[in-house]
C-alpha cells in the first residue's frame, strides 16, 4: 500500500492559513485538521468557519481528527464545512456504532483513534467497518511533542489485525513524526503519517513532505 502523508494544520502559521495549505496541497495526500474543544483535550484549536474557509481554496482531502466531547454531535456541520473523513477518539465517543452510522449517513469516511494508553482491543468491535485506525504516538492535545516509541507494538498489532481479517483499512500514526522515525513507523505497519511540526515548522514545507515520503518509502 502506498504511504500517505497528512500534514497537520495545527503547526501552520495561522495568520496565513490559505497560503500554507495551497503551498503544500500539490505534494500531500491528506490535510489533517485537529479540532479541539478545550474539554476532551486541554486546548482549543479551530473549528467550522476555518475549515469552510479552507475548503474554498483547495480540493485536497480533509482528514478531520475530532478531539471533542460528544464527537459525533457536529458531523453534519463538519460535512457542510467540507471534511472528507472524521476520526474520533474511542475514549470520547459514547456509542461508536451510532457515530459510524452518522458519519456514513453524511457520506464521510470514518475512523477510530486510540491515545497511547488505550489498547488496540478497545477498537476491535468496530474496526472491521473503519476506513482508518489511528494510533496516537503522543497524548492528543498539543502539537510539537516527541514520538513515543512504546506505541510501535500497537501499530504492529493493528497491522496484523487488519491483514488477518483481509481488510484494507489504513493505519494512521499521529504525533511527533519526523524523517528520522518515519521508516520504523512504516515498517511497523502504518500507511498514513501525520506530521505537523516536521512539515509546517520546516524552512521549506514542500521539501519537508518530500523528505518524509522518501524516509517512509526507503524503509518500507
Ligand atoms: C495532537 C494532534 C496531532 C499534532 C501533530 O493532538 O492530534 O495531529 O498536531 O503534530 P506534531 O507532528 O507536531 O506532533
Ligand atoms: Zn491529530
């Protein structure tokens, strides 16, 4: 499976969001949008009007990582704003089956996210119907944290589970990804790399995406 690179907008220059997005759009697979409510996570990022404004300037696939309490409450509005995929924390979603149905009813791709301390077993009852399974390699809530290599076995478990069930779900890894660790994350079984700091805080974000892709594909 080809590796997807999904830069996280959280690390972009918020005073020039449209420029930041249109600059990297030609070389990325997904744009990762971290929506935070200051309740499920202790941070507030951006929400519906910002996503809608960015949808007007790009056709790139919007992968929305919802870090809110009651994550399925805003699916219709997020869809209208222009997202393509909603991912929700298994720790936050009261009824994952209902959330998945709501996402599908809105025509969205859907995935479940696990924080570092949450075992893969927690998503297994719903994993068969997910488009993506997301392994957090930092505690959700802030950009710029260091990758936690303790999650590598969970990535391997997720990959083995997907393959042994004959499924095509992506395995996304989010948090602290750099060209230095991208290879081992892909070797463990990831297919989607989220990277905020490593892309948008680089001198040249386009080259940074290309460096991540090279690192990912070299160690594949
Ligand atoms: C953390 C977010 C991540 C974060 C990634 O809560 O889910 O997507 O923005 O940023 P870096 O790559 O800086 O860890
Ligand atoms: Zn994220």
